[in-house]
C-alpha cells in the first residue's frame, strides 16, 4: 500500500527489455547513436511535427534546462506558488538560469487562472529594477493533481505570447493528463500554444528518462550546449533512448497512464463514499488530495500504508481543514494493483465505521 | 574493430542483471532506498574508510560537482592543458563552479610533473586581481593513457596541501589505473593525499554510473545540495546503485579492467613490432597513442577500423610527427575481443609490408 | 518640493570638498592608497572593534556582495516581502549569490517579527529538495520607514544564530536609524548580533559611497575577491574613501540624518493634523507613508510636488485604503528645506479645507 | 617620478569642476537625470551615429558587461594571452558571463594577428563538447602599449563576422590610441567593424567613469538589466555623467591623451639613446616596455622612481632578456610633467655612464 509517489516503483518489463535489447554491439557515444536518432524521430511522429528533442535522465534537469532556454538570468518566471520547480528542486531553475527568479502565484489545486497571471503581470512596475517577466511554467498534471483543459492552456498561452512570455509545461505526468483529456499530444501542447515541454516518462514506467521537447526553435538553439555542460548528455546515450523505445511501443505509455488514472478514480470514489472523507479538489488524473479524520490517518499508517501529508495552501478560499482532520496526497501508478486499493479502502472503511459508531 | 573509446560498448551482463534484480518492489525515492544505502557502505569497504559518496549518472557531472566542491567561483583550478575537464565538457566545470577558471599546464602524455605545478604557482602574482589557486585536478589514467605512480600522486598532493590547494582525481578510468599499479583503492587515493575523486564505472562496464567520493569532509558538505540542484539526484535512485552492485560483485570491475589493459598491451606490442610504427609515449593502461604511416592509417580505416586522430600537443620535447605520419588513439575495453585485436594488427601488418616493399 | 527619495539630491559641500582635497598627488591604485587605509581605520573606531570594511560605489553592490558572502548558491535568504533586495535590484542578490533564493515574509511597515521568521523556518521541510535557510536580511530603516529597536534586532539575531543563519542589515538609511534610536553604531549592529552590514552613505550626503562592514570574519574572507570580480574595486580608490572622510568629519553624517528626521517629523505632524490624512504606520526616521484623499494628492501634484505612490501590501491587518484615498511615500533628506515642508503642507491644507467644506 | 600606471593620479580640474557643477538641485535617480541624457546624446555625436551607451564606474565592469552581452555562458571568447580581461580582473568576465571561457592567444606586444585568430578557430573541433567561439576581445591600446591600425581592426572584424563572432574592444586607453592614429572615434570603431566598445575615461583624467558603447543593437538589449543587477547603475547617476561633461568639453580628453603620448615619446626617445637600453617593441601611445640593465633599474628605484616589472611572454620570437637585464613598463599620463621625465632620464643616464665606464 505505497501511495507515496509514482516514483517509488521500478520500471516496467517492456522498458527493461528494450534496455537490454539496446545493449548489443558498438554505438557512437554522446547521443550520436542509432537508438537516439530513432527516438528523436519517434517524438516528431507523436507530436505530428518537427521538434527539437533533448533526452535527459531526470525531471529536474528537463525542467531546469527548459526554463534556462526560456528565461534569461535577469528574467522572471511565473509559476504556481506550490509548483515543483519552485518548491522541490533545491533551486535547480535558479542554478540553470544563472539566477532568474521564480514568482509563485496562487490557484486552487495548483492550477493557475489566466486572470491571476494577467493581474500579476499588470501589477509589475516597468522599470529596470524589475526583472522582466519572461516565461510562465505550468504543470500538466498540476501539483494538486488537476488537469488543464485545452482551452485553459490556450488561454494562458495567448496571454503569455501577447506579453512576450514563453509558455513552459512541466509534464512530469504528461501521459496521465493526456489520457485524462483524451486528446493528442499535439493538441495538448503546440496546438494550444505551448513553447517548450518537459516530457516525463520516469514516473510512468521508465527507470530515468525524460525529454525536453522544444516547439519554438529559438528555444532549442542553446539546449545542446546547456545539456552537455550540465552533465546531462549521457556517453552511452542509447540507454536513455532505449527506455523510450520500450515506453512508446504498442501504446505502452498510454496503457500505463490509463491504469494509474483508473486506480485513482476507483480509490477516490470509494474513499469519498466514507463518512468524514472528502477531496480537497477533484481527482482528475492519478493523484488525489484527501481530507480525512486524523483517526483514519492513524489507522491507515498503522496498517502500513505509505503516503505524504500535504499543505493546505491551495485549498479553495473559505475551505479549511478541521482540527480533527488532516490533508494527505495519494498517488497511483502503472504498478498500483487493485488489491492495494481494496486493502487501503478497507482499512479506511474500518476507521470510518468506528468513528461513526463513536 | 571499434577502438574509438571505451564508451562505445554497452554494459556487461552482471551489471544489467543487477539492474533488473533491483527493479522489484517499492523503494523510497531520491536515493533514500536500500540499494543506495548498501552501495554507499560498499564504497567505504572498498576504500577502507568512511567517505561521503554521491552517485551520479555521468562523468561530466562527477567531475564538475567535485570541482565545484573544491574551487570557489573566484578560484583557479590547475589541470593538464589537454585534460578532459578543460577540453571536452563544454565548460561544465565553469558552470558548476559558477565561473572558476581552469589553467592548463603542459606535460608529456597528459601527466603533470610537480615542478611544472610548483613553478606555475610560484609565478602567480599575489594580488586580488589574481584568482587564487584552489585545486589541482589530475586524471588517473591521464588523457594520454599514462598512469601516475603512487609516489607521483603523493608528491603532487604534498605540494597542493602545502599551498592550500585540494587534489582532485578524475578517475574515469580508475579501475584501469588500479590494476595497472596493482595497489589498493585506498593507496591510490586518500593514502596518497587525494581529497576528492571522480570514480568512473561507465567506461568499464556500466550503463551510466559514476560516483563522487569525498575523503575531505569539508568538501562533502555542499555536495548533496549541489547534486540535487544540478538534476543529478535520480528519483528512482536504486537504478544507479544497482549498477554498482553488479559492477563490484566478485571483482567484476577489476576483471573488466584487467581484460581491457591486457588487450591494450597485446595490441601495442604487436603494432610497435611493425616497421614505421611507434608509440608517442608508453601504453600503461587501456589506451595507446600510436604514430603510424599515413598509408597504414588509410588501410586501417578502409578495413573498417574505428578510432580517433589525436593531437601532438603532449609529445615529448623534440619529438615530432613526420609529414607521412599521423598520430592516433586506440582504446580497448572490457568488451574488446582478441579477434578484434588480431584483425587490426593484420591489416596494419599488411600495410607495413607494402610500405617496406615500396 | 521633491520628496521622491533621498537620492534625488546631490552631495553635501563637506563631502565634495573632501573629494577635491583627496585629488592631489599620486596614490597607489585599487584601494591600496592612504585615504582608503585611513577610512578603514575610521570605521573600526566608529564601530569600536576590528571589522573588515569594503567600500563600494552603490547600495545594490553592498547588499548583493554582503548576501553573497552569507548565502551559498543553494541557500535561502529570508527578508521582508517588500524588501529592497527582493523587489528593487533586478535580481542582484540572485546574480551575486549565483542563484540563491530570497523568501519574502510579511510584516507591517516592512518590519519582520521574530515569530514570523520562526514560524516560517519551522514550516520548511528538512530535505535536500529544500534550499537550506542561510541568512536573514532586514532593513534598518525598514522599507516602510520603521526603525527596529535594539531588542528587536537582538531577538532576530538570537533566532538566526540558533538556527545557523547569518543576520544581514541593509543600512541604506543607517544614520537615520541611528539618530532615531540615539544609540551607538556598535549597539545597533554587532552588539545586537548583526553579522554583516551594508552601511549606506549615498542617500545621506555622499555622491556614491557605501561600505560593507563584516563583523563575522568568516564572511569577510571572500569579499575582496568578490568585490574585484564584480567590478566594484575602484582603480582610483581614494575617491570612494574621500567621500567618507567628508562624511564622517565633525559628525557631519549624524547632523545630516538628524536634519532629515526632523524634517520628516515636522512634515508628518503637520499632515496628520489635517482632515482625512493619516499615516499607514508611524514615522520613525526620514520617511512617512501617508494615506490621504485623492483630491489632495491631485492638488499636491498639481502644485509640483514630487513623490511616489506606494503599495498597501504591508498595512496592518484590517487596515484598508478607501476608494477615495491613496497611499504615498514622502522622503526627507539632508537637503530638505523647511520651506519645502511648509509649502507642501500649505497645499495639502488647502485641499483638506476644500474637502471639509464640500 | 611615478610611472606605475595612468591610474595613480587623481582627476583633472575640468572634470572635478563639472562634477561640482552637476551637484546643484534635484535630479531623477538611477540614470534618468538630465546630465546623463545629455551625455548619451554627446556619445552619439562623437561616434557619428546612434549607439546604446551605458555609463559605469569601472573598467572591469565595462569589459565584463560588454563581454556578457556578446558571449553566452557556454561560449568561448578569444583574447590575447596577457589581456587585462584574462589576467587582471579576478575572473570578472567569467562572473558576468556566467562561466564563459577566455582563450588566450599569443602575439608580440599584446597584439593579435588575424592569422593567429584564424588558425586557432580552424583548430577547434565542431562538437558539443567544444564551447562555441562567440567573441574576440582586443585591447586598443594593447596590453603591450601597441596601437592596432584601422586596417588591422577591420581585418579582425571581417574574420570575426565571417565566423559568427562579435568584436569587442577594451578601450581603457581609447583616447591614447585615437590621437596616436589621428583618426575619428567612428573610424576606429564601428566603421572598422567593432561591435561593442569599453570606452575608458578614468585613466585619462576622470575619477571613475567608463562607458559601454554598443554599436550592435542586439548586444545592447540586455545591458540595462545586466548593469542594474550588477550594481553598476548609480542612484545619483548625474555624478557619472558629469565626469564625461568635463572630459569631453573643449577636446579636453584629446588634449590629455596627446600630452600623455608626447611624454611617452620623449621618455622612450631619451632612454633608448642610452647605452644598454632598448624597447621590447615600439612605443606607440603612452606606455613603453623597456629592457634595461639591472644596475640601472636599481639606480632608478633608489632614486624613487615607481614602475612595474613586466613579463617577457610577449617578446618577439628569438628576442630574450639577458641575465643582467630586466624588462619594465613605464606609463605616462595627462598628469606627467616634463620634469618627471627629465629626472628619470637623468638618473638612467647616470647609471648608463657608470656601466659604460665599468
């Protein structure tokens, strides 16, 4: 019953098999190999257009490199105030951008409204003392597990481009959002106005494989140098590319995401049917943020469930956590088994019953 | 017949098997897993002392992070003028150190003599305009395939410490040097005065696995933050550690290095027996730098041999490459087969014969 | 009637005369001159102890260099959410620290309460993803014109040191705070626990002269290199030092500050006596933040008064600006003449009268 | 008899008078004042075209900011191996560029030949491991006191532009070069292909005043932010601009430079007439590099002459310093008096006589 994150499980069998398959024979080093070439081509097919693709081993690298391409050292990057890039990467964006600033804006469930962004921009002084706003970074799925609709992305993109900002998407859970929306990768990105994307694959079944996909060719220009200089160009580059071969083959990535999302839907449906349990905001992909009685939280932990407590910073205005309640995050993944869900719900139900009886 | 580098081959079977083995079950993310804990302990055993160990996926990251720990942004780092860190990493040390400077000193075959270092240091002005020398970085094996003796390392370390410099070793080919010297890892590092080490494993059989080993605890302090912030802390950290499990088990790493070195010895012995062929400097590990007739170079390439031409910058004074000669680098690895060596020599012999006959 | 800032006026006559006096003859360059040596000694006398002093031409440089000495590239620096360092320097701290992050905390009138700081620190996760808090930067006078009492500084210092943070003071208006408290420079700094100080002189009568005063010798170590490398070591260093000679002679600096504060007291007293005018928070040094009717604001501007509108972000909870009101900042200086104050008040009084009559 | 540098003297009377004149009245801060506006306009007249002008207090700032505008963090900047930017600024270019690399090339007397630059560029690998060459920085006057001819600048510019490099000129002694060539500022810069210039005024009579002049509007774009963020935008900006008012009025700057150059010509002519004294290379502006007997060096120092010993690194091939000789640098300035020259020559002549007699 480990719902701590979608990175607590290993890789899937197809991904591992592709890795082993790619091992044979000599290949040119530093990304000049045939496997990498195939995958770069595959990305273009998936996104239905030419795009510059840069494979890297971690999401932190993907995000920070993408932001560095979009934001000058003296620039400002807007994001949600609980975004991964601002809170969880020990300042990686600041390191890779050489000192740009991240400005965190509020939004329920990690989602930014266009008016929030527009108002913030309107309030900035136009003076050399002010770092000029250069990019907006949103997460799809958001830090709170919400999924931006295509029109919501397009509205943010339009606002960004009208004011000279680039739009970056942190797609650590790209596939989960994609199957949630039931749209194409192209529709969820460049067709909606996204300029540069961190395409995550690690959380959804790979060992350590992410990609920066730059739709704006200006943003692509510096990335080969930036990646090399940051130590993120693997000498045996085939091993990064091979993971994507296994990942993309036969819609494996989409199947993984569909499974994770389905497990989340089931888990949230069963939990919210219990007395005293509610969601902080809707469960739209493979995460849910659950407000539950403290006694239930204790019972679950006592039964060996693993998950993280969460901050109440992005609750809707007026919504609060009661003194006897707590807010937790549950994440499902490609590896979540129905049995894990059932056991978790059973323990919760038991606690709910005791509480109702008390 | 690919002698281009020791990173053109994939990983060994024991390493891949360890990776697959580590895949099962849930593990804490970001290096808090059990596999990583075991490997950090294993490093302490191998080096016969406590040491801070930071696993990273690339050698560029290992070198640049290690140097960033040792050299402040305004500091000077000495190295050989053809060192990997100064020539081949697109400025990674400059990026990670936030703008420190690398000063390249001369030395035959990539090896630095203590007098060269001492004279350079003595010639620096003691003024605030001068970036203060803060570290010396040497490569073991050197860029020219030479191996520093234990006394040579100790002499450099003593000189460094007397002048307040830290000694860093780029051990991309650590195992090849180790078996060449027939000493222990402790003897080749901290017992000789090394402060911080880039411990390479990728070239010698892993997919993408290197470690920074900090013997000086002052240098260790910042590295956890630096690694995270550089995107080199893997979320599924077990996969980095697992490679080392396969690598270290049953002296696999030493066997790999012994094989590579043996192949190099055989290849260099057979080549230098041919008319018109000589070594630029001795072959001491798994690389050789061969001066050969241009006609032989053409014949080898025509037969499908793959290798790189090399610079004559580190030849001994007075030694020169003739107009009809060229200098090449040949690298053997754990995967080099005797048959590759034989075929290469055969082609070379044919060309030598034709030349002698002409 | 220019109350826009204390940097809109030039320098005082004693400062200019000292500059001209220092011009004669040859002097060693780059701060090795006799004038600089005298001034460094003078700082020690003024602060009643040895301290490392680094003269620089701007307050931005003083603040950013001081913070760079106290906060590593991966560190977090706390400050007020409207602090000059976070809002008005185009990211200078981020540039000089190589990417550290500033966290802005709330506080009425720009003043931080120890509980605000303590609560924020307590809420930070202890994880490598979190940039470690390394310093607190407060402004004395605050951005809102308030003056920290000695006990308030000591409480913040104690809290900082208990948690391993350094305490930096942005003393752009150091003299104004000093005469407001009637204490000694030592009492307001190191005796209260301040580790490093930006000592401003430009706003209070110099042309361009600030000093970093490091009481913590660890923090001093890197500053000579950092200053040189940032281009803030003047070649004709005597001109920087000479300004301080004029500034410190015969308590000129204290007289300037006393005058500015007296003008502020008079202006705020007369304004708040008018109908519809109140202070956002007390006037304690040479700035006042005035909430006044929009009609009065228009009348003042119409009469040629120059000043800046201000943000309502640091009002006390519950306090608001009415629809017919506006919040402005007025700053007095060494050069403010009683006549300016009188004319300003007269215009305001006229507008207040018209309003009361309406 | 201080010939140590042209920054050992203070400022000229016209410059100081302009400073005092600019002191009166209130002015907008941060470079928005009327004096700065006038001076920016004046630069356009002097250079006969629109150009973006950024006033800064030091030459280090001017050079480092100009290079940061021209070279990305991963770029390579070529310069002479003894250039001020590579040797004397404690890594300021590395700091401001965020880790770019300076490559030092050889050249007699500090002057770079086009073939040297072209050969170096041709030898660079075209690989992502190689930092891409992005700019060439030359000094006019060179570190060795030579003056590039207009055709020499044009040849370097053409070569740079053909290969995508920007051409930067470090004009710390711009006026000295200008009067030596007898050409216009436009001819010596943008008409010859210069993209960005550090225009020095401090050494030639100001207190602390330099300007970055960007002829390439692409390079100008970031500089306002970079300057602010580096703490080089003065709050009382008028004092920087005022120095230039005094400097430019009535050809004062050209007169200063002509005087300095004339003093240098006289000093070098008289010295080289002495037995055992020769120039390392021609004296073309206000510096001379003199090879003289050690006994004469002792006599001069004994008589109170002040100057620096110099490196023999940029001597012509085959030229060497004898065991009884030494190489020194002598610099004249606007403040050098004929009497200083005479006394210096007299002491030298005495020593030469004793030597000839011995």
